[in-house]
């Protein structure tokens, strides 16, 4: 399974459950931040856990569904 920065970004952009983790420090948790999409990636998602795995098991599914 590919898990590079670009793939994680593409997956997160297509993910309906993406939820910005405010602790990522880039301000993407704030709705007024116009650069929000710049940091949409699984790495900044609340569902991405310490083991670098999606809590909801969506990563692989999205990759498959979108041929990423
Ligand atoms: S970590 Fe999971 S829920 Fe979050 S954007 Fe990635 S695939 Fe979606």
C-alpha cells in the first residue's frame, strides 16, 4: 500500500470523514483560514492515529475506490 505524502493528501481530499486536528499547528482547524486545503492530508486528520493508521479504516478503501 502506498503511503507517501502525496497519496495521503489525495486520500484526505476525497475522504468525507476528514476532520482537521487542530493540534497540527497549521491553523487548518480554523474555518476562516483560506489556506485550509493546503494541509488536508491524513497526517493532519483526527482519525489518523499514532501508529500511522486511519482509525476508521478508510485509507485503503479510498485508495481502491479512486485508483490512487
Ligand atoms: S485518516 Fe482516515 S478519516 Fe482521516 S482523512 Fe485519512 S482516510 Fe479519511
